[in-house]
C-alpha cells in the first residue's frame, strides 16, 4: 500500500472525529473488513513516519551529557511538540486518504479462498 506523490498535508485533515458513511467506504473494496484492514495498515505507516520525523527533529535538541540534575526547557522543542499534538491522528489521516482515493491497495491472490 503506497500513496501517490500528491499527498494532502496532514494539517488540512480535520482532527475532530466525524461520523463516516461505512456503506460508501465498503463499496470501494467490496468488503467492510478489507476496507478496515487497508485503512489500519495505512494508519500504521503514517504513525511510524510521524514518529520517526518527530524523533529526528527532537534529537536536535538533545544534550548528550551525564548531568541528570540539569534540565533544559527549550521553547522551540515545546512548540514542535505542540505542532505534532495538533495534527490529526494517523487513523483520521488514513480515512481521509482512503476517501480521497489516495491509497493504492491490491488483493493478494494467495489469500483468496474459494
């Protein structure tokens, strides 16, 4: 499952939970369970990516010292954390991508039983 290069910025996704039309979502894959699997796998990918990005940015602020008593409060670090807290969570972003047909998925013929 991958997405095209034209991704919607995460900040444009509504961070509030809304009611979804699951029947319409079901018609895209033909099965509600498969729809949920596609969305959950994409949500996991988004979550891992966001976590890696955040840790990479926060590593810039790390002070590598042995002094445990000294704690530095960095305003830039706090602002960065607040930005990531305001973003829509990964499942909401995945649902938005799925509804906008930005997720590529395919069925594995080995898993289909007759």
